[in-house]
C-alpha cells in the first residue's frame, strides 16, 4: 500500500506535468491529475513521517485546486 502511494503519486506527477505542459485542450485535466498525485504522495508522506513532503504535497494540492477552479469555471 505504501509503495502504491509513493510510486503512483510520482507517476501521476509526471503525467500531470506532461499534460499541463502540452498546452492543449486537455491541459486543464493536468491539474486534476496533479491533485490526485498530491493526495497520494501526501498519504505516503503521512504514513512515513516525511513531514517536509507532506507540507509540500498540501501546498501543491492547494495550488492545483486553484488551477482546477480557474480552468473549469469557464
């Protein structure tokens, strides 16, 4: 379970970055993928007491929620 959170979150981060960077009609979905990634990595960080990664994941989750709000409300 812990490895799924770690590697799943990492893989989704890469996919989210590629999606946002593609600057296509699908770019807004990159923020959703990033948000799921932050949730998974935050779970991993919590379970492994990686406080720095947990704080980073929470910060990026807030940023991605802003991106979702900005892109999907149009």
